C-alpha cells in the first residue's frame, strides 16, 4: 500500500505516524514545500520575545527522527502542484532543482495547512517591503526576530486583533519597540469582556484603533512605511505586522471535484474522509464539526489538527477509531499580564440558531481573598434563559490558573449541560487555587437567577 501525505506539520505527521504504527511495510511519503516540519506556530510570539531562546525548541519532530525512528521519508522543499484524483496521481516539483516527478497513491492525506490572509489588503500595497512581516511560519518568525535583534526600530503597526496580533504586542515591547499601534475591526472577544483586554493594552501604552480596516500599505522609504485605513487616516511606522487571520492553503484544489467551503476549507466527515474515495484531510486546510452550530466550520487551531490527523491515520490503517464528535470553539491566549479564554458561540450565531441570548458578567477573586497575590478575574457567560442551556463563556484572569477554568465550561458545552447542571459540579478547593465558592459556581449562580 502506498500513502502520500501533503504537508509535514501537526496533522500530516500525526496521520503518517498512526499508519506506520500498524503497517511497518507500507510505503509512506510526506512532501513538504518548506524547510521546517512539526513545529508549534503558537510559540512564535515567545520566540520573538526571547522567552524561548532557540527556534529549534518549537520543533517537535525532526526530519531525522521521522526517517530513522519512524521510517517515514520526509521530502523537504517538494511542492505538490496538482492532484489527479481520477488516476490517483500527484505532480510534485523539487523546489531546489526545478525537477518534476509524478507519484501514484493508494491513499492521499491532504494536510497543506493554512496561510496568512492578505486578501483584504489592497493589491497595490507594498507587501514585499523588507519591513512588512507575517508571523505564521517558523521562517516568518526567524526573519522577524533576526530583524528586531539587529535593527533599532521605534514603532510598529500590528494589523489584526486576533490571537497572534494580541500575543505579539508583548514580544515587540520585549524587543524594545516603544510605540505600538493595533488596528482591526475588533479585539478577539465580541462582548463587554473585550473591555478588560482594552484596559490591559492601554496600561502598556498600546494605541488601539478598532472598527476600522486597513486599505493599503505604502512605502515611504526603505526604513519607513505608511498604513492607510479605509477612511483615509494614515499611520507612519517603522514596521508592519500582518496578522489578519489564516485561510486554508488549498489553492491547488480549487478547480477539482473536492468539496470545500467558500473559503477553501476541505470538507471532511467524522473520520476525516473527503468526498473523494481514499482521500483524507485534516488540520488548518480542513473543516471541523462544531457541536453547537451543528455544521462543519473552519477553526484552524492546533488541538483539533493533532487529533484529526491521528484519526485520519488510524482510520486509513484499518484500526478501530471513534468518530470525531466535534469542537465547541475553545481557545486561550495571553495579552501581556492578562490571561484570556473563550469557548462556545457568539451572540450573533446563537441568535441565528433561534436562541434567546442572555449574558451575565462577574468579577471575582481568582484565589482565596487572603492568599498572597490574589487578584480579580472575570467570567462572562452566554446562555438561553428559556432553555437554561449554556451557549458560551469568556474569561480574563491574572494567571493561567484562572483562564484554564474555561475547560469546565467547554466540557459543559460538549455535554449539552444546563446552567443548573453546572451548579451541581463538585469542584476542587484550596486557598492557592480558588475561593471556597469557585468562580465557576458563582458565575452560574448569577446566570441561574436570570433564567426562567
């Protein structure tokens, strides 16, 4: 049996490894157009800030380990250009030599990942300017850190208020960049919880421009750029970071029979199968089923990529595999000294599904009030007062301990629990960990009072 895997990051290598565990004699080839494999892009802000000293620290599996210990050949700098699904054949280009080769497969695993979204920036922008940076790959990270450690800059504009945009602000401050501007339609949270993020940014002197989009980026000189907003406002800066989001890297499949969402995400089922026989997909190029929205969505986050990649490989190998039941939209991120988390669906999505949406917001001590270092955290709950169903939660906290309480709400959402069900949970208590009344229980008690 011959397996071809396109892409050598989390999903692809998880799939290949799962197959190899069962079938020692199957031919498995992984093709990767980049020089880096199996890395955690979530760690990029901490590498740029120098909290993580070595770029290699972000790499989980090396080419050598994959080939010597797992007996899986990794073909770096090899880009798959086309796939002939009918004849089960891929056309591959060796980027260094320019040579082309064709390979047949019995099973194909598409894990091409995502790419930086620059579609909303004017095509007339100077995106190739040496001071315009993306932060999606290890190559991007190395280029940016090398620049920051060798060049003195005073200002930077970060375009995008999502996870990576917010997390990178602290990295720039650590590298001595004093004047930071964040531009985007909104901050990550879509509720009053974002006020806590805004206050944290203002505390660190970040200029925040929300509800506006960037139209274009123009070069003033080799050392200066001008960011032009859609309303005509101009911002002069030494550096621009593009972090407007991620889109599926699936351009080569646009005119094929592969079923995809409108944004190019490959639609998969509960075993990672596509609509084409013996073709699987997983990771940032594919969809994930959302339990709450009850449909396939695009949610490019690492936990699902690892799990779905492994599931694809297990299913191809013919081993018993439980179907993937879906995600509920859970994520955590750090903004300077504020630890943030969210799970569930937004107000807009909940209303579209017919829910009567209500919210409650509390601020409470993260630890016992007398314990040294106790500070306030916030919990926002989104729920339906008619059905008592929990719909979502958002947390801001002074430490990761508080932020990780989001996992209780994620579990509740996965199980379809009502507010009163969560009230009955037996949660651990000790002064260094929580007050006697856990913030989770206080939050649901407040929400319960608003239910019918």
